[in-house]
């Protein structure tokens, strides 16, 4: 339902989404400027501009054999200390203990980059002053903005609200439920207050008795946490 909403909304804005194939090459003018995109299914699309999303991969080769690594990143503790004394790794290059899920994780997001740097500075300062601080306790957080849409995602699924792409008052979300408790939340077009509510739900991970009731309550459930 979530994907259907966005596909419909983008289509209403004149965006055509091509599914079931991938780009395999490009054609160019004599000047070197792109003129077409070749798809795996044989189709050729005219193009004046191509934007390619290649994903993200932390560059750790510089530190091979010098620091401990885990899951494609540099392994750290809850203060972002590496296996080497006085060396810290921050942001998406660090594989750190994600306290709320009890596992090591890399997070590729500016929110984590900022907060991990803040945590490392606090840890260094506390060490210099002979004090201690709490380990990093991060709530995974992602967001996106396009056209007049703005969604927030918290956590690692029950749909609620109005997900009709033609609706003038669309607002909808989802709760991810695992082993009887909510482990993730998503909200489209929420107010700052509503975004704070669903962030709290993802953090607290409350138990759920009925998925049907949860779907009917929607944001009302979050307001009770």
C-alpha cells in the first residue's frame, strides 16, 4: 500500500516509473553528451540528462590490518573508540553497538553522522575529566522530501491512515511489528508533534495485542505511549 501511494502520487506529477528492468548502458552524441538509455529488456529511452544512484560504501581500505573491522565498517564500541588507542571512527564508516536491537550495525545517514561525532566528543571530554557517560543509544532514523511530501521512518507492519494518492488530505503511516511488539514506525505528512510521537513508539517498542485494533487506532495509538 505504501509503494502504491508513492507510485500513484509520482504518476500524478508526470513521473513515469519503469519497473521490471534495469539500465545496462547509454548512447551518446558525437560531442559525448548522453542521448539515450539502454534497458535490459531492449528498450531505448531518449535522455538529455541521467542521474545515477550508485549507493554507498565506506572507504576502509586505508585502514586494512590496522583496526578491527566488522560488517563492512570499522568496529567501535558505544563511544566510537576503535581497537586502536585514541582512534575513533564516526558516521557511516563505523560499525557500532545498536543498543536497542542488541546488535552491531552500520548506519548511513547524516543524523547518525552528527550524533556519533557528538558522542565521541563527549567521551573524549569525559575521559579527560575522569568522568563517565552513557553508551550511544541511537534510534535509526531516515527521511525524504519530494514534491510536497515528507516522510519520516524510525526503527529497523500495520498500515494506517489515508494512502490514496489522489486524496487532498493524505496522511498515512505504518507500524512494523515483530514478536508481538512494535519495532519500527513510518509516517507520511506528519506534523513535528506527530513525528515525535512515532519516534517515541519506535524507541519504547510497546507490545501489541491486536493488529486490527492497531490499524484502526493509527496515530491514536502513538499518542497513548
